[in-house]
């Protein structure tokens, strides 16, 4: 894993705002992430989680403020896959291309040693499917390929947007172990999710956002102090921004979305 430039916080979101026409979707948002921590970005649908991640990855430009990875903007990074690994809605691989060829193209475009392909295929248990077309992959296999691509350059930073969506319980448990293991090796991991059960057993730190604002920055234990559950704390924080809020400590029908 390459070393980051001499910066104290590998990921910095500093007084960021984002406006689309008359709509203010992110408002004065600030946080900093440290190495060796798995931070969960938690919030209801429409909270701004994906917008924050897209700004960090240079896919969306902030209206004001700045988003930095490794002390600079994502777009300024040379060989970005060696600094930041990301997963947004699956691997974004052409369905007619095999998993191995997808990884080979990424390695070539970022100057990554092709020997890393075999390593990540083995790490993500994809060796047997490496020469199968991506269009034939199951959802779980596509998520594995997405993580393989994120890890290809041995980046010190991982940014993952709801990677557990649609996965069955066994696949979610596998994903939890993989992501937790990456933080334990010293990587800075930002994981956007709406699965409170995963947050409770995985996160070192939780950022709760709603209405584009940061409502809490705490450990799971700090967040639940004085509350009977993580769900109760979450609902108390976000209920003013929800169109179907439930009373504190009472689950919403059908579970949280």
C-alpha cells in the first residue's frame, strides 16, 4: 500500500455546499477521516450521501468549499486508483467483457503491475469466474468485481457507496469482513450505508447526515449513549427530515430505507 503525502487527514470535507438550481442539497458540511478507521456515512434516502461521495471522487463539483483526498482534489491525483479505491453502484464493467479483462484495462490505464490482477481475484474469490463475461455475473459477483477493482492499486483510501445493497445475508457478512479487514490494515475507509445492523458491528465512527447537513459525528457507543438502540438514536436525529418518521425507539414499518 503506497504512503500518502504528509497530510494528517487523508479525507477532508471542508465547509462544502452543493446547489442544483433552487435546491440546496449539501449545506456547510465538514468532516475529516483518519487512517485505520472505518467510518459509516449514514442517512435517509435523499440525505446527500451519494452527492458527498461523488464530490470526493471528482464526479460532481462543489458549489463552495472543498473535498480533498490525500491532501489534494481527486482530479489532481496522478494514477488515482493507487490512491483512492471506490465502488459506486457496482463495478461499471462492460457486460460483454470478462472480469479479468476489466481489471486488466484498469491496471494498464493506471500503471498498475498486472500481477495485482491475480492477487485481487484470489482475495475476492473470483478466480473461477475471472474469464466469464460480467453480464453473466450475479449481483454478489459484480460487487466482488467492484471491490477487486477498488483494491487493484493497493490504495490507502477506500470510498464505497452502499456496497451491500441487494446482497443476501451471507454476502453481507462476507462484505463486512472484507471491508473491516481493510480498515484494520491501516486504510481510511468511508462506507455509505442505510443498514443499521452493519453500522453497529462494523463502524469505528458514524457520520449521520440528513437534509444535506451533518447531524452527528461519533462512535457507535457515543451515538447510542442514553438511547436504547442505534435505531432510536438515528430516528431522533433524522425524524425532522423524514416524510414518514416514527416515534423515537420505534422501528418504521418495513424497516429503515
